[in-house]
C-alpha cells in the first residue's frame, strides 16, 4: 500500500511539474508569434474555458494503462479514455491526501467521466467528504455515491487470565 501511495504522489508531483513547465511562455518564440497572431481571432468564451485535455497536461496513454492495471488489481474500473484514467488518478490521490477519507476503503470507478464511489466508510462525514472530493475534480460530469456507512467495530476488551504468547 505504501508503494501505491508513493507512486501516486510521484505521479502527481510529475504532473504538477509538467503543468508549471507548460506555462513558460519564453521557451518557444514561434509558438508565441503564432499565439499572438491568433489572439485577435479567438472568442472570449473559447479562451476562458479549459478542456480536460488541456488540464491533464502530458498524461500519456502509457500512464493511463498503468493506472488501469492498478485499478483492476483493486477491483476498480476505468474507461478506455485518457480522461477517465486521469480523473481516477486525481481522485485517488486526493482521497489519500484527505485525512477525512479512508482512501483504501473506497473503490473509485470512472467511465465516460462519470465517477462511482463504492465501499464502506465509518461515518456519514467520510461518505460526504469522498463525494465532495470526486465532485470537485476537474472533468467529472457526475458522481454516483454508493458508499455504505458502517461504523468500525470497537476493539474487544482484554481478556483476564493467562495471556497467550506467540513466539
């Protein structure tokens, strides 16, 4: 599990670095000239909205396939598009980072930008927090929250008498 967490954190770090590198406008003067030449023809509505393709940066088909394999190992489903894999990556990483969501108790399925949350959580607050994380993720069209609330069983009191020791 620690390996998965580290891998997801590494992917997010790489993505963040990729996003910041994309904003360096001084690296390609030809791109700047072309952008300036087209600036007068772009409509304000077209420039104000970023598509999921623009927000996922350099997320590759190879990375998407790796995410699908990890998801399959966890009995999760990801659709065939890059957007579905990218959405899954972001949601799982957010659930790991969020202290109010028990990420490994929550299965995240993504198909055609629709997220389904499955599993069992300990409280209604955890259920709501997981849904909020999914809904606030760029590219998500809708969220189906199928999480069940079942408080964790309390630890049993220590038994009196002899203690069994395992060596």
